[in-house]
């Protein structure tokens, strides 16, 4: 069956790779707060995003484990930023990305659509991983972000 005219469909912007020489993340730890990923500007003012988390571990993860993805708003009021996510103050949770047990090669986990708080036009975000795999995540992991918008089909 064809999608009808004016039916709601998702539109996708350009995917961005946020990697910036990411360091390893110990189990229970957060990604390095000093530049694992580059910040991402929501140039499209999208209300949703598709996210891919790509990582590798030398030791297979625990069953039903994965990583939590948090975001931090930058330049919220002038140049003032939101707090950096940490164990006591996790901040804005975006999603959970499961990993496969018994796999030590590269893994990719995709979630979409994820609702994104839009606090102003061209809002700027930093993305942080919290490792809940039971093992250390190797350096070199990355996050890919694609803006999404819901609109009428032509």
C-alpha cells in the first residue's frame, strides 16, 4: 500500500559523526567530560533525532547490558552551560543502547525517534555515555546524530 498524500512521515537531515578521539570508559563510568565528542548544533531545530552508538570492547558485555545516553545543553543563558552529567546528577536522559553479549567486535545500536528538548533556535548539545556493560568500553567509540522532523507526505 502506498503512503497517502499528507500522511505523516519522518524527514531526515544530514547525519553527523561526533567522534573527537574518544577515550575508554570504565564500567559504571561516564565518557570523558573533556572532549570525547564534539558538540552538536541543532541547525534544523529538529524536535527528534536518530542516534547510533558505535563501540568495541575487548571483553564481552554482561547479558542485557548497554550504555545510557545523556545530553547537556550548552549556551542555555548566554554562554552559561547546563551541568555535566555524572553519577549523582545524570541530567537529561536521551536513551538506552543495548549491546550484544558475547561480542567483542564493533557493535552499533540505533534508537529513533528520540525526543530532543528544543530550548532555543540552533540549540547546542553535548552527548555523554554512561557505561552499564559490566566491562570497559575501548577508546574510539562514537555517536552519530541525525535530526528528524515529522511532516506531511507529498
